[in-house]
C-alpha cells in the first residue's frame, strides 16, 4: 500500500501562460545535479549556466576536497589567524553552529579531524588500500584535541578564528544548501515552478505543466522492504541520511560514515534511514544527520520539538520498523 504526503499549505498560482518546460543538468560535489522548471516568457538568461556558476562558487568556498577553497585555506591556516567569511559561507556556518548547540553536540561542523580519522575525508579513504580503523587511543586523542579548540565566530564582524588545528567539514549541510541556492537562482529569474536536485536531495515549488505537483519517492533502504511513499514537493525540500550510503565492515560490524561527535565513533544505533521534509534543504540535510546521530528516541524528541516532518526507518530482527513525527502524520493523505 502506497503512502502519499501532501503539504498543508498550497499555493494555487498557475504558471504564466506560454511557460516552457526546461530540463537542465550538470555535475557538482562529486555527484550530479538536475533541474526541471517552467520558464516564463521573457526570461532570456541561460539558466543552466547560471545554476552551474552558483554551484561552482559554493564548491570554491565550502569544499573540503579543494585545498584552495575558503574552507580548505581555513583548515590549513596558522593558529591565531582571523578569516573573513563570504556571505554564503557565513550563512552555512551560522546555521550549522545553531544545530550543534541545539543538539547538545550531536552535530559538529568542526568534526573534520574525526571524519578524516575514520576514512571519510579527502585523504586516507576507507575504501583505499592500506586503510585500517583507528585504535581507541587515537579516537580519544582526536576528541580531546577537538574539545581543546575554541574557534571563535564573530558573527557581526563576519569572521572566524582559527585557533590552530580546527578542521571544518560541511559535508552534511553544504549539499542541502546548494539545492536551496539552485532554487534561489531560479526564483531570482522569475521562475516559480521547479524541481531541483543534487545527489538525491530535492526541493520543489509550484506545479508541473499538467497541474500536478512535483511527486518524488522517499528513499528506502536497499535490500529491505520499506513503506512505498511519495511526497508532493510543493514548497518543500527533502533529504535522507542512511547508514547504507558509505560504510565499511570491521569486526563484523557496519562502520557508517555518520559519526557521533560526542563519542568519536560511527553511530551504533538502530536507525537505518532518516528522512526530513522542510521548506529549506539545508535544514533537511543537517537535521536528518543530527536525528540519525541522536538515535530514535532522542532524535524523534528533537524532531517533535522543532515540529519537523520526519520519518525514521529502524532496523529490527524482522526487517524495518517505521517511526514518524506528528507533522509527518499530518501530511499523510
């Protein structure tokens, strides 16, 4: 039986007469992006080029794979240096730090050293020859070094202090932010009906040419039966975190790329997948990761506190169990 999710608020405005359906696509952040939108008459900009430029600018600022990005330069900077932050970078850091504070440290944008230690950063990758899981003493040393850091954020001055050894990692928020920037780019040019996507994270608005909303299927867990669910992305974004995305096997256990910054170890709870629907994809991206780290009980509590529409798929002896929030249930038709 298929479940259907529909937003509670609907904008009935139709596309302007003469709008043309346009498909655009490209590459970014080690994956692909795509956009489907109704371009109103009179819009002359080559929007695919505009969107690619927007994504390229985000990579130049926030990629931990590019040594000359703003983030890369900050991570290598000497102790005591202050770094001016571009507006996009400032927006992402500000939000990431808010989520870190509200989650009790279950989310940490300065967990780059931990990410590298477990092989999920740009070097010494988990899937390369010679990689091995870190010893407990190295994990504890990495946690202690992070706890000793105080990377001061001067919001009014739009700058960030490098105390020495602080490593930023925006991998669980930058992709969602980039989806939002694709939407912003289209809206800036008068496009109000679109579906944009990067690596499976999506945001939609308005409707398709046939008057239907942009229907998308919620991501399931490979190899396991999960509820077939579609959502109308009408003024909504969606992001999913899953323990099946990037992982390796060690000692008979699944070592997930989702790390708990509080313990220094990959998550070991029963959450296989967490999907969050939110008006902004940056929030859906960061919060789906945070809920996954917190675990089903604390994660659902945070989701309820924030009135999030969230679905958790939990691994059980019999397969998968679905847990959802009040806001999610209100969208079910």
